[in-house]
C-alpha cells in the first residue's frame, strides 16, 4: 500500500514538469506554417490591406478606408459590372450544382451497378477531361462549336437537328450557359469519383436488407443510399462553390478578359482580372483589384460559413 | 407459416459451380441449420431462398407457391444479416418500421407491430436510438426485430451470431431458440459453428463443395455420419481417423485391422471385401483412458490440454496415426510418456475408400 501511495505522489509531482512547451509539435508544424504564411496568409492579409488604399497617377498610395468598396458597390461605373459578374457567377454555380453534380451522381450510380461491364474504362474516360488543361478544353470546344467550320453544326445536321444549332458561344443569351456546360463537361468526373467512392462504402448487406424489406431500386436509392451519401454531397457542393467562385481560366481561354459578348460571361474572376491588371482601354488598379479580391474572399467566406454552420453540423457521417 | 422446398437447385457464377442439384424439404415450423466450411455455398443457398440471388436451375417453393420469379419482398421471408445491416441513419423504430412502409401497412398497425416486437426483444427503451448508439447485442436484437415485424412465414438467418462475443453468443442463441418456440415460424439458419447447429437445429443440413452431404437431426448426424466429411465436421474435437484394412469378411461381419488391433464390425452386406483399405473413425470422447486389452490403442503422448473437467491427450500411435483422446480432468498423462486408451467397439465408425460409411444401421 505504501509503495502505491508513493508512486502516485511522484506521478502528481511529475505532471507540471512534463507540461513544458511541446517543442516537437512546433518543429513538425513549422515547415507547413512557414510555407502557408509566406505564400498564403501574408498575401491574403496584404491584399486586404491594399484594398483600403488608393493610388494616384504618380503611383503614390494613400489610406482611404472603405472608399474602394463604396466605389465598387455605389459608383454606377463599377457596381453595374460587379453585380453583373456576381449574378453571372451565381448562375455559373447553379448550373454546376444542378447539371454537374446531378450528372456526377447519376454516373456514380451507374458505375456502382454490380453487373456493369467495363466500369473502370468508363470511369477513366469520364475523368479524363478533368486532367486536361483548361486552355486546351476551351480551345477544343471553341473549335467544335464554331458556326463556320466547327463539327457541331454538321453533327447536328447529320442527325436531322441542324435547325437547332446556333452560335451559342457568341449569343448573349446562351454564352454563359454554354461556357458553364463546357466547364461541367470537364469537371463532372470529380463529383462522380467522390460520390462513387461514397457509394462503394455502403455495405451490400444494407442494400440487400432494404431489398428484402420490399424497397425497389428507386426506394433503395432514395431512402438508403442517398441519406448515406449526403455528407459527400455536402463536400461536393462546397468544393463546387469554391471552385466556381474562383473560376477564371475557362472564361479567359474562351472569351478573353472582356468575357463577351457584352460581358454576358463575366464572372468575378474575369472582373477581378480586368480591374487589377487592366485590359485594353481600362487602366489596371491594384488597389481596386485588391478590393474586388477582398469582396470575392468575403463572398466565398460567407458561403463556406453557411455550409459549415448551417449544413455540415446537421450531416452525420455514418460508420458501417 | 410455410414449408420450403428446393428441387434440383443449382447456381453457378460463370463457369464456377457454387451449388449443384440441391434437394431439400423444410417442413413448416422446422428450425433448419445449414452448416459447412466457408465457401461451401450455404450462404448462397440462403440468399437464393431469400431471392437475393437467381438460380441457374431448379425450383424453389415457399408454401405452395413457386417463388423463383418473385422478388424478396413477396416471398414472405425476413432475413437477419451477419453484419445486422441496420440503416445507420434511422433510429431503431424506423429501422423496424422500414419494411412495413412498402407493405402499405397503416400507421397504427405499424406502430402496434413495432412496439410489440420491441416488447418481445426488450428494445422498448431504445426505440429512439440510432444504431451506432447500441451495443452489438442490441443491434442484433434490432435486426431480429426488423424481421419479426414483417410477420414472415420463413425467417432466414445468415450467421447472425458471428459478430458477437462468446458470452453474448450463448445468450442470443438461447433467445433465438425461444423465439422459434414462441413464433413457431419456419427458420433457416446458416452458420459455420457446429455448436450453434447442434443446439438450435431440429434438422441440420451439412454442406460441402456446393452439395448437401447429409440431412438429419443433430444427434442422428453425430451418431450416424454418412461419410467422412460429416463425421469430421460434426463433433469437437473432430473424430479421429485411423487408416485400416479389411482382414476377413464373414457374412455381415467384417473384421477390420487398424493400428495394431482388430475389431469385428457389422457392416452393410457386400460393402467390403478382404484387403479393402478403409478409414476407421472414433470420437475422442468415446475412448477411455487405460485398459490394456486387444481393443486398446497405445502410443506416445505429444501434448496434453487440460480443460479442468476433462483433458485432451494428443498421442501418436506406433502406426503413425495421430489420435486425440478425451481423458478425465485429473489424468496423469504427460507429454513424452506412453498412453493407452480403450476403444469401445460399438463406438467405431468405418468408411470405405470413397469415404462412405459402411456400418450396418445400429438399433
């Protein structure tokens, strides 16, 4: 008994001695922290700082508070473009959510059919465009859809639908939709793969049990598989959101920085590009650009926060 | 309540034959256990009865109806899976009520049945819990409850106890036996555990390599295994097999020589002739320590396992055969020593070169 007491007293003493600064943790964190600070945190903070300044013709900068944001949202020359870009961006996002993630879900369901032959071939082929450069994708689709010598008009004609063809990339009414669908085509492999992995994770027994319980294929999907992949659908949604609101490259590759026709494909990324670097007659303004970038950051942050606190907390990950 | 009958059922995946020519009749209210080593096709057979697998040939009847073409839900069966297969996103109540939703049962009736099943299985306080908040045994009971509420004619169990720890397994085994008595439904149960098979079954179906080796009451299989496989599979530790030879045949009495001793045994007429190679089987628990007569086996002890109430003596005979003897708990046997075990003649089994039992039916 005495021995035991002695040991426990020693242990109690030992605790404060051991609780010194955990050097090893700092050492392990240091490389990542240094890189993130240098390339991510510092530029971010500096961008926010820059958005509070204004430069004159000589290049001298002065602190102006939130005046850049007032200009952005209040000055008709700016706000029209800003709201247009934001609206287009929301449409761009909505199309991705519905079409890209919807088709991705459908493809994942098809891939997970037990009797599907050649599943891995389809998987690879559908995922392939994701690995291609956006510039190449934009170029190829411009060629395909070209009204003069693209193959889309002749293909449609071949199946008797020639009358449906239009210069989709060149019409204000269809350009944004067309660009969005090109992006959907390129990236549909990502939600497909994520959802496919989640579906594979559901044990077969569970689906068998539902079948024995009398659920048909649709009910099995609706009542069993869908609820179990909701967390993955949440992740897919937030990834889509962030990617769409940071998008720039495809529009730039297809339509250039002016995001024509008449800014109908202008999204926040292209709007930021013109503001920051300038384009044709527009003079670039690093400080206004920083304000646009900060606005984008805030928009994405709001979206992510809504997801984190409004959606993800309600989603339960299931272990099987 | 219904009979189940299988006629010429066969199943193959591509060129691989999983089951061939399975014929089996399960009577209403019987508790039938499919037992066999893994890969013998017992689970596939159960899934075929459930309708989760198609057959390549043959006919399945439940009640007086051919069910080959019926989906699982219309076969009046319920199945309990090894992994329990509870829906993780639904609470216990919804798990049990899920099947009734598709049977278009009205709300009040669903509620009545779920609560009744919960009462039987002592799940009432857990109805609002999610499966992950339950212990293994509770999950198992929910899985059984989900089967009960569907009020099936036939219960199908696919190794329902193998994920439980030993103590819980014994408990649940008793509960399932009680459930069978109370409900009186036909139950078909798959296991690789022969203790479960022996204790639960009113009829055991021993399967191997996609075929039925023998069907019978537990004790019948224990006493009269029809072939080497069944003899080796039923009983623990398994039956000792010793190579032997037919020395003489006089009428129905064949004298078998094995391990330096010989025994006259009543065999089926004309099943053996002198010089035939046979396998002699004797269960460890039927041998008796000591004895030093013509009907004794002598050997050196390799190992002794003491279990308290008994001991297992592993000995090697002069003939080279290894034999396990169940000795009394307080045996003096020690590794390296010599050992003698008496072999009662009436406990001997004899199998011919094809592994088929040749013993005449014992009274």
